[in-house]
C-alpha cells in the first residue's frame, strides 16, 4: 500500500474504503481500497474478471456495494443510481458507448439533462455549452451530425462531452481504446491530458500496460477482486505491473525464431465478397500463405477481415476471384462449404467464439468436437460414442491446460481464455496444414495470452501455414512474420514484421501511409 | 362532370370518417412502439373500449361518460400489457395476442349477460351519440364550386372526434420531436441502456408511453360505437387495429406519414362503400365490392412484403429491458 493518502489529506477526488461486492457465490470485489488525488490520471489495471468494472459500476451507481464507504471530494456519499453519481460530479464513458445512434450529437448530449419540457431552450443552451467545451478541451465534434455517421473516435468524444455537459469533475473511462486506431488513441490521450490540466480527475480502466505507462500518473492493480498494489507510474514498469496482475512472472512479448517459409499452401487471387446490399466487404484481395509462416492481417475492426476469414473457411460465399489450396480452386462457381474446407485441411478458429466457435449451452466435450463430429472415432452406427468424446476432450484439455479440466461442464461456464484454449485445442489437435485464427486473444487474460501465442508459434514451427487476424497491434507485431493491413475491404499495404511499428501500422490502418514506387512504405 | 364531383366529394367525406379510428390507433401505436413496446393489442383495446363506450352510453345517455369508460378500459388493458411486458419482461406479441383474444371473447360474453341481444348493445338514440358539427360559413361557402364544396361537404359536418383525431397528428408530431418527453421516448425505443445511464427510468418511460396509448385507443373505441355507429356489434373493430399498425409501419413510425397511410386505407374503404351495388358501366354485373373491401388487406400484405422500401423500426422494439446481471 504505497502512495495511499489518508482520507483527510487535501485534494482527494475519490476515496473508496473497504468496498466488497458479491454476485451470488462470486466475490467480485473484496475489501477494496482506493484513493485518487484530484486532477490526476489514475489507471486501474487488471485482467478480465479482476473486478475493475464492478468497482467502477459501484462508483457509478449501477450496483450497490455490500459493504464499504465511498468518499467524493472528501465527503461521504451514497450513490444508488446514475443520477446520484451525476449529481456528485462523476461521469462515465462506457466501453460500449451509451449513445442513441439515430440521434444527433446534440440530442445525445441533452438526453437526461434537458432544461425544460420543451426542447427549444435546451438546444440553445447545449449549443453554447458545447462550443465552450469544444474550445476549452479541444473536443471537436460536428454537433448536428447523427451518431451513426461518425467514426468511433468521435463517438467516444460525444460520450466525454456528455459527461462534461453534466458537470462531471471526475471522469471514468472503461477500456476506452479497444475500438480506436493508434492515432485516435493518441488524440484521446491528448484530450485526457487537457482535461487533467483543467483540474478534471480521470480514472482509466484498462488491461493494456502500454496505456498505463503512456498516460497515467498513478496506477492501482487489481487481481481476483482485490487491490494488490498502488504505484506511482514513474516508479514502476511494465514487467512489474504484469507480474502484479497475473501473480507470477510473464513475458509480455512472444519469443520466436525467424520464420522458415516453404511452399505456398493457400493462394488467394483477387478475392471479393459482396454483402446483401452488394457492397464489397472484401475487395479484390490477393495474398499467398506459405507453410511455416504466420501472416498477420491488421486493421480497424470492420474493414473486411471477418468476411475474409469467413470466405476462406467456407462460411461466406465467394463473389468474385478465387483461392487455391493445393490443386483445388474455390471460386463463385465452385463453392465449398465449411465442412468441405475442413476436409481439405483448413482449420479455423473463428473471431467470435461464442457465436461461431462453440455452442454456449453445450458441455465442453460436445463443443470440443464441433466441426469434427462426423469422425469415425466419435460415432457408432447409430449412437455417438460419448465415452470416446469425453476421453478425447479430457486429453486436449490436458494438452492445452484448459481449466477447470471438466469435459461435462457447460461451455458457457468457462472463462473467455479457457473457451478460447478449448477451441484452439480442437482446431490444432489434428495438425492442419492451414490454420486461420481470428482474434485469438480477444478478452483473454494476459497469462493465457502468453500460452496461446506459444501454441500458435509452435504450429508455425511445425510447418503449418497460419493466417492471423487481430485488431491488437501488439499481438500482430509479436506473432506475425509478414503483416497485411486491410482498409475498407482492400489490402492497402504489406510490410515485414521487423520493419513495422505502431505508428506506421496505424497510418496504414487509416490508409494514410505513402508507398514508394519500389513498394517501400513510409509515413 | 357534376356527377363525378359529387361522387368524389362523398368518397373524400367517407375517407375522413373511416380513417378516424385508424389515425387514433396509429398515433396510439406510435407512442408505445417508439418507446420500444410492440403493441399488437391495438385491435383488442379498440374492440373492448368500443363495447365499454356503447354500454355505458346506453346506460347513462351521455357519450362523454361512455368515452370516459372506454378510455378507462383501454388504459387498464395498456397497463396490463405493460405489467406483462415491461415489469415482467414478457413477450410483447404474446401479451398483445392474449389481450386481443380476451377482448374478442369477453365483449360478447358481457354483451349477452348485460343486454341479451346476441352480443350487441342496444341502439343508441341520436342525442346519445357524437353528432356532426357544422363548421362556420359552411353553408355560405357551399355555393363556391369545388373549394367551397370541399370545405362544406368534406371538411365540415363531422363529429368532434374526427377533428380531434386529425388535430392529434401535429400534436403527436410536436410531442415526439420537440419536447423532452418525446426525446426520451424516442431514446428509450432506440437504446434503453443509454437512457438508463443518463439517469432516466426506462420502465417509467415505457409505462408513460403505454398510458398515452391507452387513452388514444379508448377514444378510437368510443368513436367506433358512439360516433361512427350507434351500437356495439360483435367484432366491430374488424381488424382496424392491425391496419393501423400496418399504417404505422408504412409511415415509418412518423406521425404525418402514418396519417397519410391511414388515409390511403380509409380511401380504399370509402370507395368500397360508395361502390356498393353499383353496376359496371355497360354490363349487367355489379362492381365486385368484396374485392375492393379486401384491397386494404391485400395492400397490407404487398406493402409489408417490401414495396415501400425498408422501414427501419426503433432498434430496441420488442426487447424487454433487463439490466445486466
């Protein structure tokens, strides 16, 4: 408990003392203490399920704590709902934006903070106030545009404006950078710094060490519902924080040798996929995937990566162009479904594990054979061989350290990381020559990330051709040997992993990079 | 020429009369659907409140008292719908269908028990109904061809509820788009979570919307049995609640366009009434009125099948709001 100031010391914006909260048998927060000095940026870091969001939801009045006290500006308060929180000057920017998409920026800002029954006055007041806030903090947003027409970075600004408009002096941001490009993240950080300089207290919840180091003044680490450490950011480093989060030493960057690529396993030529409105989601994409290499596809989520994976794995139909595995070519006239693609040796770890990867209501052993459920091993003449399936599941669970190691537990009851490990185990167990992996570590804890990354690299070293789609730049940079960037369905550039950094990838993701005539990519 | 103008005016006059309950129901549906609650029970509320209006008017002799009873019944049914769907997160379509079945059966049972006329209510005398109102200068303007006639014969001479219904359209539009209530109403149907985090009660908003819905449906029911007709007849709503719902969807959940859709349905209905028993010129056969009567329903199916472009409903419609965990 370093740097913990006492409740009575001057300039404390938030003081939590002995907060506990249980959901049924799960203790989400136990005896949590936290002190945030006024006018600082305070990071709260921890793995998924460490209790960060619960703690902030208590502060914002979504949940009531079972015990403990909350002090705001050194006064004891009781926050029972969002209204109380707003009244005490707390504003929250949620991970999933709380905006009405079909409303204008102005209407969203006014909602719940209107000045009278008729909107006319509210509109006038909001317009003046927004202009002021815009000037003061550099929060530029076109106030009459509809939310659905704005990029996510600007939508997030609307959330911040909403909080400030309600007079928030303490701003909580829950995983704010998950949906942003690196450039948008930098802009957000500039805004947060401007807010701090004007005396606003910022609490930043994240699981990304880089962000904590980049912007916070102090950091508190949570693990399993408890506060395990408080540090001044300048006096700590990534390794220490990672260790505190996980409770053991972890490597934050995957170890790997240089790739030894061999023959081409998958050749994609001018592939396009049109959606129901005839818009090209994948637009004329060509790439080669060779045995023994990992090709990473980077890009802001929603730029055609998902559709590309779905087309290659046989879920989505090819509209134009083709791709070839060995001597088999798949195009619009020669489609193959997901089963046929698997039979050709293409394994797929889908991006959305709860919808495509497994059936949440199935037991683990049932989920563990999805896609391979026709195998002789699992089927008798009429009935399935449940014994074999359970044994098989137990074996792959053991190989991939899936916890708890219980084949009969419902798939939904595993943590995200363990669900993901189960899917990876299923897809990797047959040593497929081609592996497509989408967002392998989305929502996965740092400890499990390390393991998953090791497994993917081991597959590559064993000669598998791996296509990796991820929105996490750190992940792409540490795993991939070559990186392709997708923007609006097109591949806008390719770069060797050892030449890539966040800045250049960020520019490529926004299609704002320059390519020299010999293919060199520069800022 | 003279003849066709007379026919045209009488058809337009009829259009307004038959559109009135549709407009009232469509506005009622607009409030609840904009707040995120599907209201298929417009039909049942219309029917039940028509019964209540006729029965109470017959007993008291005052259509106004009858209308109060109609509103009370319709309001209660709306609250019942809310209790099932908003408080207990029930399925909104199932609850709506249940109300419709309840209304269809109970009105007949109660009708037989109270009046012993096979489920009908006794015919109301003229002074126990909403009667036509002559607008000022109607008689004087009737002599001016067309425009004057339009005023005197189409616009003037309806009962008060017709004027109320059409007046409610701009009022609804103003409430929905220009007031705080409207802003919150629209927000709660699009993203209730955003409303919740803004410190506004989602359920309270949905109940308020249903309250307005109940009142408007009650007026529509009273119109049906004490203004347009002079008694309650079993199943007299005849699908008009559903037609209003369809009009609301064609109108893309906007008051003015929904009203236009109601008028279109009304016009078809009025034409069907006007052509009753008319011979097709030059032949011995009657105009197939049943076909024309079926037109609104056929049109509903065709238009809903996608001929009006995509109608984008409020995003959260039909989904009960449950806080996470």
